[in-house]
C-alpha cells in the first residue's frame, strides 16, 4: 500500500487456491482470479498522508484515511 501525489495504490498477488492437477483430475475453470493485481484510488486534497493506517486481518484489508485537522468542521459554542 503506497500513497504518492494524492493516489492510494494497492498492489498484491492472489495465489491459486487449487493446484492445476489434483489426483488425476484437471481444473479448467476457477471462480476467483489469480495472479498480480493493482488498484489505484484518487484521494481528496484534504487527506493527511501521515495518518493513513492499513490493517490486514482474516483475509480482509482495512485502510483508514484521516482528514487534515484544518479540513474538519469546527464547532463554535453559542453563549
């Protein structure tokens, strides 16, 4: 996972779940794609690259992106 010039890029590789030949039986079709992949997502200008977190757990990649403090709404108390 990388961030460069406002673009979040995820690169990885899916290993095949079944071998090509198993006990004399050939597999001709797979439901899931295998091999290398890349995904790119353009991020808004108010994203703080120093506060991006990535967590991989149970086969799921969770990426949290924080906004800059100046971009968040400011609350003003009424007196």
